C-alpha cells in the first residue's frame, strides 16, 4: 500500500511538470479555440454527453488554506457577497495545473450566486440547476492585473462550485453563515482569514473532477476571456443556511437580494472537457 501510494505520487508530480505539448499538442489548449463570429457567453447548461474526457495535470492551489496570512474583506455589494484581499494581506493566493498547466493565475475576488428558491446556480448540468454557485475569480499573472487580463482570451480563470440543498446544516460553513448577519446592509463589510472562513470549499476542491470550457464573465462587461473550471462535486448547504443569503439588502432601495444569477446562454458547439 505504501509503495502504491508512492508510485501514484511520483506519477502525479511527473504529469504536473509536463508542458502542454508533452501531454497532447493536438488538443492544446483544450478549451481556447478559434470561434470567430460565435458568441462564447456564460453561464451554460453543461451537457455531459458532449464532454471530452482528459487526464489533466493536478489542479493545485496555493495560499488559500495552507497559510494563515491570506486575509480577506467580505462585503455586501448590494448585488452579491464579494470577497477580496484585505490591504494587510501578505499572501496572494493562486492556482496552477489542470487546464492551466504551468501558468499561474492569481486570486482577484470571490462571489456568490443564489436564487429565491432552491435553484440559484448560474450553470446547469444536464438541465439540473443547483441551489447556489460560488465563483473564485483569478487572472493570469503575466498580464499584470485583472483589468488588463480581460483583453486576452485566456486572461481569466473562474473556478466554480455548486451548492446543493442538504437536510442538515453544513457545520464547516458555520463561521461564514454566522458572519452574514454582519453584512445585512449594503456596503457593510468584515475582515476575516480566508483559511478560517472558507475551509469548507477545500474538501470539494480536492476532488479533482471538473468540467472546463471557454466562456465569459457572467457580469458586465461579459467579456469572453474566461477559462471556466466547474467542479462536479457539490457543497452541501441547508435551506436554513441558504436563507441567510436572502436576508441581505440589495442596492435597489433596500430590497432583499433574492436572486442574482444570469440567464443561460447558448453553448454554440464549444469544446468542453471533463478533467480528472
């Protein structure tokens, strides 16, 4: 058993160190193709029967859960719960691997989408809409900034996680859900450790099963610059916990934020990859 684990570890390290051309140059970069004249908008309904299975390098994250110094400011923007690095944060979390191969994408922000009922996710999978969707937004480091990265087809990577209704509270989400009470008013904010507040995402992020495709931002200006990575394993959340999001006041005369998901967009025969 020990030798088997060691061999798998060595294999994972070997694959993660390969360049795109060493893995499959014919398909590189998998999801970024020449779709001239075709709209590449998001979100979409992911039809799994069209997904191409690919063994991709291990998708790795740094600075999210391994270090204590990634401090974030969590804000009710009036449209969503927005998470950005606090001014005193010493670390900039980033991801690499998977469909990104050895390119480094740094954390820009994180936000949430929910609905007025149990169907608030932006993406669907085979017609199924989840209760919530979490987006962790990154930009390609070599482009210098999130704003500048939007000018490139591979400038942004958004990692998405679904939230699925459970009959029991998700205890790991306890701190974050409790802190939503401090964000009821628009523009209210708190500062927290990313590791302590969002450790509940890590369990799903470790699963390494996801869909990836080329699309757009789902908020204005809807730029088609995004490599989407959508994890297949949902995060469980109870209706009671989800209700706390609907208690937040919006920017529209204090009306509650009951839904903030963009309608589905045509897929237009794009390449979609199931990575594992």
